[in-house]
């Protein structure tokens, strides 16, 4: 005697849980969310990027760059708009960033740093990283040659 569940009839409709390399894009929000949540780490790192300030854009010739710990950022959207601080933690699993000056007080009186989406941040000061900045300088030099 076979036991049937409610979802057995709809099992062919469900999306696969694995990440698809061949995914090109979709208008459907559920597929966009699935792509982000099931993405491997090397693609999640690219999703953890923020805009550069106008001075840094001129200096490096790039519009945005991947976030790193200890970068100085400015919050552009949300409750903590215009607050500046250093990145103290990056959560690749949740795709969130924690900034040291952005804090909320819990009911018991303790303070915590709320998670912030990287799209709501702007990089004000970069940490000197050879790999990250060398690619930015190469891009700027190639643009100047044209």
C-alpha cells in the first residue's frame, strides 16, 4: 500500500534546488531569488559589491567594487542614512554587511549591529588590497589609452 502526500501530484512543477550555470535571467521574482540564494561563493562575492564615491570613481575608473572587511562605507538608504563606518563583518550566506557605527538597542539594553544590504552602501575609503586595486588601475589605464 503506497502512501501519497499532497505534493506528489505537483512534484513535477517544483524547481530544482541546485544552482544552474546555464540560467540567463527571468522576470519571475521567485527564480531571481532562487538564483541568489543558491549561488556558489565565487558568485556571492560578486553580489557583495557597492558603489564607489565620486572621488574614488575618478581615481580608479570603476563604478562599483566588491566589499571587504575594514572598508569605510556610508549608508545611503534606510533608517541609518548618511552614517559612516567601517565594515566589521560580512555574511556571505545571508548576503549582508555589518557596519560598526550602525547600532540598534534591544529591549534588554544591549546593542547590536543590524545586517545591511550591500546595495544600500557606498564605499568612501578602500582598504589597500593589491589584487582588488590592481585590476581597477588596469581598467583605468586601458580607458585612458582609448
